[in-house]
């Protein structure tokens, strides 16, 4: 498949070095919007009330209770707008353009105010090294529409594959959701067993990893990794998992990260990216579930015939 064909099928080039500054800025903007969702929604198990969700245009909070009304906020990476919409019909949009996090934060709060919405937002970013308060952050100020759109294309295509991956799992499983703290798209499966306390875990980690999990997803290379990649990990990590072989090559265990990694550029080199990603997800999950002695017979659905259920 040619480079042009890959662009058209939703797996465009996403070189970290070319869009890192946009990604870092967008990371902070999604945290601002994500913290709005955190403030307006009641706590759900494993913090499932805080992520954003992939839409046909970008990323959204979904509907949130807001007094006697409902509010949703959506990053539109097609027309490059941030839409704030109330169920009563009032709406406000902001252009997504190169500007500092501090300016975006001020305009965002003004937009909420214009709709009569007041939300307490902690202005300190989370899960990043050397955080800068949103209202003081003039370092991150880049927005490249081309790469924001490409990032959304990859998220949308990945979400489709993750939903397909989930069809054969009968146990507890998370939605396919975007965590703005770590800036990744993820889905998590549960064995049903509680997990031992994580050493040094904070409140968020204690809740997130209270039970045995196997998580998989996509992240664009932030946090020092420097390349977009798909991942799969188990928590707690079962003995012997690091020695497991998964498919397709060159996907493999990464000792420094403690999880299976399939680099995005390696996926794009496959004849069928969707097939290769499903193979990675299934084989890495199977390796982790077997190493952790999950009851796979009880947790997994037998394949449904092509004619569907009778």
C-alpha cells in the first residue's frame, strides 16, 4: 500500500518529532476540558467518569449534568473548533489555533461563563513532568491543524478496532475511552479478582488498579518515549510475562516500559493495519491472561458463526 493510500484509510503518518509541540499543547487543552468533566460528573469505578470519548469529529466529554441543564464539550478536529453546547440550545465555539495554554484557558473560562456555567477547575496539570499551571503556561502554544486531524484519524480508527477486539470478552470491560492525564486511548479487561495494593500508589492508582487488569491502547509518544505506539500491559505483572512471544513481528515486550509494544510505524508497514492490530491485541492479551491464570473459559465468548446467533 502506498503512502497516499495509507493516508486515505485512516492510518496517516504521525512522526512525533514533527508534531510534538502540537501534541504537548493539545495535551494541556484536553486536561482543561477533562477537568471540567471531572468536576461535573460523580465518581465511577476506576475513574471512568473522567475520560473523553472519540467522536465523528474529534473528542468529547459526552453529556454532563449542569444544574437543571446538560452540557457537552467537543474538540472538533475537522473544522478545528471547540464546541460548548447546552441541552437548552445555547452554544459557544472557540477556534482551535496556535495560542498559549494560558490564553486558551482564559478564553475557555469566558466561554463557560457566557453560557452561565461555573466549574471549579484545579489549574495544575496532572501526570506530566514539570507541570505549569494552566493560567501561567505560555510555553505550550502550538497547534498544527494537519497533525491534530491526523491524531484524531488514528484515534478513530483505533477505537473501531478496540471495539471489535472487545466483542469476544464476557467479563467486566471498560468503554473505549481517552485518558487526558496520560494522553492515550485505552480499553481495560478485568479478571474479576481483586489485586494486591500497589506499593506507593496514590488515590487515583489505588482506585484504577484495585482489581487485576489487562489494558491495551494507543498513545502518540509523549512522556519521553518519542514514537507513537500501541501497548498492552497487565497489572499486576504476572511472573514470566516478559518472556512471552506475541504477534505480529516486530511487536514485543519492552523491558523499560514493562509492557508489550507495537510501534505505529511498524503497524503502518503491515499489509492490513486493522488485521495486524487485532492480532497484536489478541496475542498480547492471551499471553498476559495465561501468565496470570485468568479463567479464560469463563471470561471469553466462543466465536459466533458468520451467519450470526441462531
